[in-house]
C-alpha cells in the first residue's frame, strides 16, 4: 500500500535527524527534495541511496501529478525540505491536499523546525503564538505589519540575512520600539545565536554588524506584554 511521508530534516545539526526518519528515507521508493544537491549531502551522511527528484516552490504544481502517479502505482514517496518540516514556508501543502483527496495515506515523521526552536529559545511567552513566516516582499507588507502591531500573541517571522535590518526597522516603526523581541540565527549550528532585547536595540545591533549570515527567525512579544 502506497504512503506519502512528510519527513522533518535537521535545521542545522545532523544529529537531530531521528532514527525513524532515517528508516523511512531508506525504505521508501522515492524521495522528493526541495533541492536535490542540498538533500544529497544529508542523505549521503546517513548512507541513504533512495532515488530522489526535485520538488520545490517553482515546480510544485507540475510535480504534484508526478508524485500522485508514483503513489497510484503502489510505491511510496517521502518529501523532505532543505531544513525543517516540509510545508512550513516550504513546498508540501499542495501535494498533501491532492494526496488526501485521493484517499492515499499521509504520514508525518516529526522533527526539528525553526519556529518552535526559536520561540522557546526567545524566552517570550510560548503558550499562544502566531507564525507569519516570510512577510510579503512588497505588496501588502506595511499593511500586514500594521495589523500585527495589535496582535497580543507572540509572533514569529522568518527573514533572510539580507533583509533582517529592514525588518527590524519596520518593526521599530510599526510596533513599540521598546517591545521585547529576539533574533535567532544559525539555530542548532556551531555559531548559534539568540539575541534578546527591545526592538530598537536589536535594530541598532544588527545595523552595525559588518556581515550577517545564516537562516533567521525573529520572535516578537505580543502587544501589552511586559516583564
């Protein structure tokens, strides 16, 4: 019986790939990868030789039918992203929806994700939060930030190192400059960093850095939160 597996992969430290994930990736017939080159390094490190093909945001609509044809043929497919849980700011949603509509089994193999890792590491309230992922680059961005400034739950954003200063400037403009926030960078990696301070101080810190590298999550306290 065919099964579509959603498999979480490490966000940095290879030791975070679970034994169950390794077992599934070795046993399936095909692995759909966000980037076959990036995934190839991970799979090689664990001796996984399963055939793989690309499945990313730019070909997701086209490749969903390919995945369905494999599953209809009785074979199993595992979907992995470059890092973390597929479907969270990565391709996966369209495939899961289509596969469920056909009545084919979907099984999630849980594991690392930057959202909850950054949230817990921030020291900000974790009981209620909202995940925004990457904000729109242009259209609707300022409107969304204005709306979020009234959010009482902790907010988690994703951002690239090239735009982190821009985001912090926008947060300073739309939110209270003294509102607490945390920038989590290179999570689980050798140079992991979680900087916690008022938004205005974080903006000054990162604005004065010669270079900024790594994947970034920004956690912002909800409106009205104080310590």
